[in-house]
C-alpha cells in the first residue's frame, strides 16, 4: 500500500508569465493570511488593509513617503540580490546599513567645512566603506574558515546597533540636543537635496537605480557575473570549472555590504541630518530588503519595483500603527508571511506538483 | 577580597544557570531538529512566541503550567509551518526559518501589547529539595532554582542517551546523515523530520516561556533579544551533542551575567551588550576550526530536502 504523497516534477523551463502569476497569487494569499492573523489578534483586517493602502499609496503625500522609504530598501535590496545569487546569505544588511550611517557621520566630524560637492560624495564613499567593512568579517570568515555567514552577519547587526547607541549616548552626543541621544545637526552643505516639499532625496534614488542597472549588467553580461551565478546555483560545478570561490564570496558580500552602507548614508544625510539611535535611523530596512530581493526573484532590476511596493507597506504600516495603536513590530508579520508565500511561489513556478493517492 | 574564589564560582553559577536555561532548551531542541537534517532559523521567532503566549496564559489563568504548556504548543505549531515548508514543499530552509522569526517577532509584538508592564502573580517559584537545598552555602546558591532549570539539566543526559543509545536516536541520525539509506530501510524520512522539527519548536517555546514566567518574569516586547540566534550558534558549538549544549548554554548565561557585573566598573553598557554577540562569532570561528580538524561537522543531509525521485 502506498501512502498519499506529493510528487514534484521539475519543469523543463519556467515560463516568465507563470512566475509572475505565481508571485501575484502568492502576494494575494499572503495578504489573506495576514488578514486572518489580524482578525485573531482582534484587529479588523478590512479596516487595517484599507488604512495601509491609503497610507502608502492612496495620496500624494503617501506616495512621496513610499518613494522616500523605497530608497534604502532599493539600495540594500539590490545588494542582497547579488549576494543571494552567489549563495551568500547576507542577513546582516541592517548592521551594514547602520555602519554606513556611522561612517558617513564620521566624515562630518572630520571635515565639517568641506563644500557640498565634496562633502556629499565623501559621505557616500565613506558609508559604502562602512558597509563593506561590516560585511568583510562574515565574508572572510565564510570564505576562509567556512563559518556560517547567516549567523555572523546577523550577530554584527546587534553589534552595530550597540555601537551606534554607544556613539550617540557617549562620545558623539551633540551639544545642542537637550539631553537627547543624538549628534548635533549636520552642516547644511552635507544635506542631500530633496524634491521640493518632500523628503525624497532624489540623488540617492538615482544612485540606487543606477546601481540596480549596474549590478544587473554585472550579473548577466560579465564573466564574474557568470561565475557568481554558477557558484550560487552549483558550488561544486563552479569549483570543478576552476572558479575561485573565495573571490566570488568576498566580492558579493562586500558589494552588498557597501550598498547597504549607502542606504545608511542616505538616511542620515538625506532624512535625519544627524546620527540617532538605531531604531530611529532604520525601522529594519536591512531586514525588509531581504524580502525586496526575494520578491524580485533576485533580479536587481525587479528590485526597483519591489522596493517601491515594500516601501508602501512600511508607510502603510506606520499609518495603522498610529491609527489602530499597534506596535512597530506589526510590519514584521507582513514580512514573514510574504516571505513564506514568495518562496513557496518559486516552487510552484519551477515544479509541477501533483498529489498522488 | 571578602569573597573567596569558591564562593565567587558559586555566585557566578547561581546567576549563569538561570540565564543560560532558555538557551539550553532552545539548543537541545535545535540539536534534534538539525540532527534530522532540517535547519530551523526560526528559533528566535518560536522563543518569543513561547514567551508571549506563556506569559499571556499564565497571566490570564493564574496557572504558570498552563502557560508553559501553551508555549510548547505554540512553539511546536510554528515549527510545523517550517516543517511543512521545508519537508513537504522543500523550500529554502534559510529563508523559511528567517520568515518564521519575522512572523514570530511581529505576532508577539501585537499579542503582547496589552501585557506590557503587567505583573505576573503566577510566576514559577524556586523549589525546595529536601536535604540539598538545606546545605550551607551550596544549598542556598545551587539548589534553590525553579523546576524548569532542573528539568533542563535532566533533559541533557536523557536526550543524549536517546540520540546515541537507542533505536530512535539511530533512526533520527540516519535520516539526517543519509536519508536515502534510511528510506531504503523502511524509515519514514518525512515523518521523522516533522517530529524532530516540531520537538525543536516545542523546546524553543518552553525556553521562551522560561524568560517570561520565571527569569524576568514579565512580558517585554522583543525580550529574547537575539537569544534565538545564539541558540543556532550554540548548536554548532555543541557539535550537535546535547552534552556540549549544556556547556555552551551556561557559558553564554555566564556572559549575560558578566555584562551586569562589569557595568558598575564604568564600562559603557552598550559596549558590554556587544559581548555575547562578539563571543558568538568567536565561538563559531573556533567551532568550525575544531570541526575541520576532527573531521566532524553538521549532519551530512542538513539543509537538503529529500525526495525519492531525486536521490
């Protein structure tokens, strides 16, 4: 007697149309699931979803905020598409983002008098470096000593958070802050310009889109991009083909860390104009970026779109927090459920699944 | 010095053992899950859900045991999601576990909002062991814990024995090492993996509940504060052996205590808070070196879904 079981048959090719349909179905199912969870937690799902949609996409102001929040998500998310393609599970983008913010702030402390055209690029460079440094440790530990990068990159998120706190409560605390744990306001020359009347620091947005295109080209049109993809899909085959695993591992980690660092730079130089405690700088952009990357099916160009979508969700999440008096962690429910359904959708796009009885 | 070295060690143990107990439960559970070949990065999410549901039920019913039982069920239920995704649907285990953690953090935040700042009347009390608890000094320092601490300690030899000396343990290990061979011998690979993952979730749930009904005892949003991730690292440090899980858990419990002890010396609490996480990285580094030298490592089939067609 045979027990009923599920059989998987790999599709010879996964048609792009099917992938898109599977993703849309996954998103819908995820929303229904979140709705059910909300219902059981005593929140009217219809009211919640209406507020989220109106908050994130339903007004000009909401859309502006959505674009604003999509900037760090896009930068960090694009970086993660590269890392995940190379099968480096960089889960620590949040920490790399914070270090980007720290390194960018460092520039202000060293050369506060520089003119704008030097100061802003210097901050971005420094922020990129900060993110890279923070990704370097998990990268080298993985490449050289086979230490699991999921854990090390994640541990460094906590360390980065404590470092930021240490700085703003201690040596970097400002003089005009009335006791708040923040640095002094950055000089005007360091403020990234914004679209009039909004918080959209458009140079960072343009930089993010440019980098998305560059990473896409790197992945699909270059030799190293080919090596990254082969290493990610089949590390054994990559080794036999003589590809340098350590080089690939380091490269994808450092670039993804650097991009997260740029995201942190954009936040302090485009939004806050100060270094603040970690939870004020980022409501978990680095973690939401994981969903940006996965929802984009690890395609950097698609991440431009998915970062907008998740940016809207964050804005909507803020809206329901205030309107329905919910904790900040609420958005994590969306993150978790969407991620679960999206990876399941991948499967349905790649396999024919039948139940055999 | 007024405190001699013997007394110092006892004092350190008295503080480190309760602090390490949630880690011990979590790690023992994760050891079993990973032994079956399934990595569950959702420990943080399962622990925090155990903490919030355990507190909620203990608070509402006034019975701490209902709370702990609920925490185990909730942890197991969350693990079941992961099991279904990884074993039946065969999705990426890293991403699924991560999603589970996010889900747990989110739901616990929403569920727990009304319990923030609430006192717990039904907290777990220290138990009195006749004889031992009455010993001078030692009795007061080492034998006045609550029952979950002792159950945790007793689980170590029990789970070790099960894993290495019984048929059940051999089956579990074979599923994690060579599922195709186990399958050929008539073992239901999927069932064993489901059971191990759900057991892991229940243990994580109890570990979380320990935090909220005994250690704290209170509900604080995000109170696990990375403990679930340290559990994953301890599983590697333990080289998937329950005995070393005990060592690792109490060691990290000790670090937690050290954090508070060093604070009066004027070291920034923020820098001290980095300690457990930096130490985790160090421990992972050392463990991977040890694993390479002694040719021991993760269960061979860890993170590899099994299907008869593709073996």
